[in-house]
C-alpha cells in the first residue's frame, strides 16, 4: 500500500485517498516500450475512481488504450491469464467483450516492479455509468431488460468453456461455501491458506455470527445446488461494467471477479448489484427496485428460459450470494491493504448486513416478487 494524492470511491459512498497510486507517466513509458498499441503514449487522459486497483485511459499512436494495474499480491500474470482466456473464449463465441492486448512477446499480462499490468481496448459504446458508485441501483427498466438478455448470451457461450477454479480467493466471487453442506467447516479447513482472513476472524466470534445471521438462509441450498452445473460466469454484472448504445448493451467489461460458479449465481448477483441501493437502505422501499429485478429476469428468460424450480432456487440464493466474495474482501483489506477498518465494513454491513436485510419487510418483498415470477 502506498500513500497517494489520488482519490477514489470509498466503501461508504464517499471520496477517500487511494490505496494504490495513480498510474504514472513513468509506468506509461515502460508499457509503451512493450505494447505496440501504446507507442507514443506519455500520460493518462483519465484515472479510474474504482478503489481495488489502479486504471487509466491512455492515448497511444493507435488510439486509446485502457490500462489496469494490480498489486502483485492480488493478481500476478498467471491469475490474470485465467480471466483473459475466458474473455478470449467469449469473444470467439460472439459475445461483445473488450479485446485484451498482447505485448511484443505475446503476453496479455506483464509483471514489473511489484505490479501486474493488463491492457484492453476501450470497447464500443458509451460508458454511461462510469462514475456510478458501486451498489448503485439501475432505474432504467429497458436497460435492465437488455442487460438480462446479454447475461444470458454470455452464459450460453460460457457453457462451452471449461477451466479449473481460480488460483486465488482474493477479490474473486466464488460459490464454494454456498455449495458446501457445512460452510463453517469448509471455511475453517481453508484458513491455513488464507492468513489475512484467519487473522481477522480470530478476533471475532465469527462462527456464531454466521450461524445466527447467514446460515439460516443457507439451509438446504447445498443439496438443491448439487444439480446446478458449474459455469464460468462474470460474477459482477453491474451496469457500470457494461457499455451502451442507447438502451442496448454494446460491450461487456471487467472480468476481475469471474470464476466457475453457476448461471443462477451470476443472475442472483446481477439482481443484488442492480436492484438494491445497499448504501441507502434508510430510504426504505425506495431503496429497492423490484421492477429492475423483474426486468433483468424477463430479459434473461427471453434468451434462456428458467424452470419454476430454478426460479425458486434463484430467489433463495439471493440472501447468501455475496458470502464468498464478502470474505474475499475481508481478506483483501486485512491481509493486503492493512485496513482493519475496511475489513470491518466488509464483514459487518456487507457480509452480515446484506443477509440481515433480506429478513426485513423490503427484502422479503423482493424475494416474494421473484418467487411469484416463477
């Protein structure tokens, strides 16, 4: 972690100093020596306000390039390659994804001075939600419907892609614990490989908190998920990760959370990301966009129909769909950036708070609407 004047979006919908410094002209010059598309680039046109990595748009002789930089402890070239191979498969299947650029040696990810870099084309379309804060609900029902259609197209293409589980837990959305019959035992067995998470959990009564708040929602899910196929999925289907032409999705971005989960996991995540204003729950019913959730479903089912049984399973996944990723954020903040305060946010209002909210009147209304749509 490095002190920086660069400011990014904080966990509480505020502006905070970045954990990672902005991409510098010196780094751009180094990349320009490796990537032909970066030739002539000298400085960034725009720096991303997203907090978990550093990213910038850069103008090279061949046009604009999107540069993303990760700390080596979060992503190395091998773990980025897992994402890039999935993107390449989707592109070959006709899904409109960004193109991952290769350096002079053919590599799609390069390591330098403790950082790992990836370069993409900017994509086609308008970045309507570039400045939208994470967890911002979608209010445009037409866009929600088309986002559902595009997600189904992605799942149709992904069904022919087969690759192992990701090589990291950090900032990856997985469903390992949700599929487990005993999530506490599974997590306990894994803590030896996750020292940052183990250190955080050792300070709190985490088992009791999970049993009281999260696991009641998990009852019976492992058995019901047994026949749900593993599927490499996007796992972060928020409108800010899509480019648009009017109300139509034109490009799919940001596969950083991608992993083999399931179609229902990915669709539940899309509803969670786009239909609830998690940072404004005090607004009550106004914080929930049931029409957005139903439009996403409608668009999805226009391409890939869902049985009533799977629809009910989808609704029942929602209160726990964030479980594995919330733990990965706890691990990231405690073990990588050294921010126990941010780890507290990931644990309490995110991991525990999201599950608790589904027991509220407004959370129950959303779940009831999804069950009724079966």
